[in-house]
C-alpha cells in the first residue's frame, strides 16, 4: 500500500515537472518570437514583424501590447483597416491607454466614412468611463486587495476591546468592502466587454447596406472599409448592424471582421 502511494506521488511529481517544462518552453518560444517581432519593427521590416506578432496571437498569447504593436506594423505598412481592427482589440484589453486611443483616432481620420456619434445619456457615459479607468485584471487586483484589508479590519473589530478601534475598524471595513464589490463588478463588466463579439470593422472596400437579410432588400446606404459597426442580430450569413449615428442595416458576414 505504501509502495503504491509512493509510486502515485512520484507519478504526480513527474507529470508536474513535465507540465512546468512544457509551459516554460512555450513561454520561452513566445519571448523569442516577441523579441524577433520587435527587432523587425525597429528595423522597418513591418511585414516580417506582422508575421511574428500574428504567430504569437495564433498561439493564444494575447495582450494589449501585442495587438498595439501589430496595429502599428499594419499602419506603417499602409494596411489601414487591419491597423484599426487591432487598435480596437488593444483598446478592448486596455481601455485607459492614451497611446492606443490616439493612434486609433489618427487611423480613423483616413477612412472614407465620417459617422456622426449620437450623444449618450450622461449617466451611462459616466458609468462606462468609470469601468474603463482600468483593465479587467487591474480591477480584479484592486478587488482582492480590498477584500484582504476588509478581513483584517473585521478581525480587528472582533478581537480588540478598545471601543475607539472597534468603531474605526467597523466603519472603515464597510467602506473597504464597498470598494471591493465595486471593483469586482467593474472587472466583471470589463471581462464581458472583452469576450463580447458585438462589434466589427468593415473589411470590404465598399458595401451597400440592405433593409433586410437578403439581396432583394432595398439599398439603404453605402459604407466603406474601416468603418466600425455594432452587431445586433444574425440571420444565416447576414448581420444586422447599427452605426454610431443610429442608422441600421444588414450586411454580409464576409464583409466584416469581428473585433
């Protein structure tokens, strides 16, 4: 019996070691590719840099920095639509980054369609701005740290005999747990925003929006590549979309790329 337990422990240790070696090898490969991509970019070899950044993303190693660097490479290669798509993906992961915002705005000045942005209710705008103060990971860290502080204050409240400390720890713990809850909710909302596939960029040089999900639908208006759309409904290979000015139409799925 003891021998079996010992063998099981050895097997578990060997498997753990193999997993660690595999992960270490994978991360090492990614680091090599990232360094290679950065070198290509610094040398102005943007096509090679694009290939390396894309390989990293295809290996499921994504970050706002990688998408941002990829977008810059596409921008330098005069592939504006691809640049916009990847700036948008970078901004999804890090909505408070000013460099990403600036470069995205700059890229959008070169697209054909200048869509008016409808004003949003001030409270909705304020809440969205609050969510976007930090990334989902940063909000999660704030939430965890706040919760640990809350537990410490709770322990002080129950263990101390000093009335003054009891009052301070009680009221301060309420404030801290509120921060923890708000941070957790903000992290959750940010995560929902990241995984949601409800925005897309038009990749076809020119498309005609239809009034219904078929070719026989009435022609509504024309759009061009690089324009951002908000997806609402899918029927077959057709997508219903809304623009920031409120206009609604249908287009083929092949004419867009999901952000």
